[in-house]
C-alpha cells in the first residue's frame, strides 16, 4: 500500500526572492571588481611616476620631439676665487706719549719742533742745572771721606784697636754717601728730557723760560712704525678671523698696505655688537698717516666659483635665485646659486658645475625640462675673461667681441635667434 507524503512548501523561496539573491550577488561581484581595478591602477601610476622628478622626465620625453626654442649660450668655467671679508676702518698709530719732566727747573732749551723725527734718546727739552752740580760735587767728596774712614777702621780691626760696631758704622756711612751721590747724579741727568722711542713730535708743550715741575709736559711723541689698521667686524664674521691672516688695506688715496692680523677682540661693543680687529703694517718711511679711512679686505676662504652677469638671474617656483643652463641633449636646467662677491662687471656665484653652458639670451622663454636649440658664443677661458675685464676697466685696450648683438624679440616669436 503506497503512502502519500504531503510536503509543506510554504517555507521554500519564491521566484521573487531568488531574483533578489541573484541581484545582490551581482552587485557584490561588481564592487569587488571595481575596488580591485582601482588598486591595480594606483600601483601602475606609482610605478610610472612616483616622484616629481619622474613626472618631469616623462614630460620631457613627451615634449622631446616638439619644436625646440632657440637660445644663445656661452660655455663658462669655474675658477678659484678668494672669499673676502670687507670692513671699514682707519689707520692708528701704535703709541702716543706726552714726555714729561721728572724734576724741577726752568726750560733753557727746546731742541725739537712739531713734525720733527726723533730717535730714541734724542734731546727734547733741557732744564736749568741750578745747584745740582754743587750738590753732585759735595756728594762725591762725602763718598771719598767715607771710604777713607771705612778703610782705616778695617786696618785698626786687624791690629785689634777697633771694635766691630765702629766698623759697621763706617760701612753704613759709606753706603749713605754713595746713595746721595747716586741721587745727585740722577737728578742732574733728569734735566735732559729725552724721547722714549723713535717717532714724530706731534705737539710741543713748553717754551724756553717756562718753569716745569715733575709731571710738566715738554712734547708729545707718536710712534708711526709699525702702523696699525683697526676696524670693526660683525659677530657673523668674527669667527672666521684669527691672528696671522694677512689683511690688505686700501687707503683713501688708492694706495694699499698689507700686514698680518695681530688682534681680534673678545669683547663686543655694547652698542654696535661688533668686535675690534687690528693688523700691523710696516711704515718705516712714515708715508702712512694716522687716522686715514681704510677699506679692509681680509681673505677667509678659497672656493670654486663662476663669474656671471647678474641680469641672467631667474627665480624658481620657490623664489630661490638661480640661472638656466643647458644639460645633456640640450635640456634646460635650473641651478640655484649663491652670490658671495661682486666686481664692477659681474658677480661671483657658487652652485654651478665646473663647466657650464649658461643661457645668456632667451632664458625667459624656456623652463626646466624644455629642449633648446642653442647657439654657442665663442669660448673664452676664465683666466682670459678675467684679464680682458681688467683691461677694459683700466682702459688699457679695447676688446671688441665677435658675437653680434641679438635681434630684438618680436611679439609672439619663440626663436629669438633665427638670424644669428
């Protein structure tokens, strides 16, 4: 007998529910595929252009086949250049002494006038002798008397007729007489007022007939050899200076002096916060006067630099100063530079390769990464270029460049050197 089982289908999914499950699965699958495609795309972009430099290289490759901008360039070479600290100072004499009297007396002779050159020990003023000669003669006789008494006492001591006390008194009397003689001799010598060192008489303070007391002035003598050149250096540059560096001073008349630094101050001026620096120069002929304004040049370092025209400076996107040059395959490059010195016809900069092709005309029409069509100027070695610059400044001879003047830049023209 066959039994019929009844199945309850009320809990089975209907056709509408099955369609819903299918739609949800499709949506989920599409979401996974979309997310995966984004990851793959990001990885590919990171591999191709992960840095700004790589992006620039890609841009350069894309534009390589485009038309090149014609520019004018010049090959420049680096040269050794000394970095100098430039200061403003003045010459100063090393010593000033007002020679004064050491005793009393009337001036009977003044042997010098202002501006006279005197050597050490030369007579400046002479005072009256008064009674000094008489006192000196009396002191000499007193010494002779004391010597005789002392020698007689020593003979009596040998014979046993003189005590040791009397001998000591005779010896003390002799010493006192000799002291008086020395004092009298010195007092007589002090009437001659002499120069303490070689120098120039700058001022006279006594005339014949003046009565001087100890401390009274006779003349002022200044020492001009060696001469000092003193200046003030900022706290930024003082660490680069030390004794022994040979400095150069350019005087107001254009002449120059040289000498080693002898002093670098350790204490700053409380007002200016600057330090005193001195160097010493020979002045045996006394041609350098004291108090002359001097431009001081002190070499502190030797570096490799290039000399360029400041009109070629440009700014990058950050505002840094630099110049545009040509690299491999005539690709335009931007090099940041630091200016450390200047001349009448250019400035000295650092930061460029040893040999550089510098864009001199048309640099405003190109940017980093562009391809240029350069027209090179005639190559001039750095040493010859410097020599020519010096001769041009001095007017010794004219230098006529064989390179023609660039054509005016027309509106809308990219190739500014088509006619060069």
